[in-house]
């Protein structure tokens, strides 16, 4: 009996690993397609807008220049968010698994700025499927990207917990300049993607004032709802 149980567990683990590998390969294919199409198109448009800015006379074209500046800023933002998306789509959970991916993600953003980033991973034995693991890492990457680029924070904390009922809590908070305006939130494509990923996990993303004085991003969901 024990032998059969061990074989069943081993088969289930192998199936889970195969599903993870299939998901990683699918995301890599999508990343290549995005890079070969959308990324190159955005890059071309950025160049054309820059050329148009140089060719347009300054005098008497204030309104046109203002529109061009907004277009240039929007293209830069979209291109940056696409590059971040490509990075997360290419992410592979290697031999170290989810925990190693978390460590690597935080380390990547430590190198991008002066903000001190601290990771507290207390997820323990909580079982997440491949899709949940990837989505969590992507949400963390997007949140840390905002911290590094916009918060002007000295410190930021990433904590992830799982209680006995399988309720996962992700909290990312910083001591920076605080929440962006409502208008900025409404036009933030990265935030919209984060919320969509949160819904895919059966959870809701909350953004508010951090106890540290900056911004807090919080997500709650049940691990069993991702199975």
C-alpha cells in the first residue's frame, strides 16, 4: 500500500512539473511574438515621434508640441512596461522553484536603484500551481518597478504569508512619496495588468497608504482556488 501511495505522489509531482514546463514554454513563445511584433513597432514609433519633434518649428506650434510631448511620454511608458512584461514572460522557475524566483526578482530590483529592498517569505508549505507562482512573481515585479522608478523610497518591504487555511497574503510597501493621483492610477497600464492577474488568482488587489508613509500594495487569495 505504501509503495502504491508513493508512486501516486511521484506521478502527481511529475505531472505538476510537466504542467509548469509547458506553461513556461508557452509564455516564452508569447514573449518572442511580442518582441518581434509589438516591441519593434513601438520602437519604430518612438523614433518617428523624436524625428517629428525635431522637425516641427517651436514658434507657433505650442499646442502641437504639447500633444507630441504627451505622445512621446506615452510611448516611452508603454515601451518600458512592455519590456518589463517580456522579462516576466521569459521568467522560468528553475530548480530553486518559487522561492528562488522570489529571491532573484528582489535582487534584480536591488540593482536598479538606491532603494533598500527586504524580502520576507513565509509561504511555507502552501501549495501553489505554476500559474499562481508566475502571476505572484509578475505582480511583485510590477510593484517593485513602480517603487524603484516612482516612489523615491529609502526602503521597501515584500512579505508573503500563507496561513493554515491556505490564505495567501502578499504585501509590498515603501516609505516613499505616497500614492499617485487618481488620474495617474486610472491610466496606469501596469496596474490594470496587476489587477487582472489578481482576479485570475481569485483575489483582489488593494492599493493604499503604507504604514511607512508611502504606498502599500496588498493581495489576498486562497491557494486552493488556484488549483
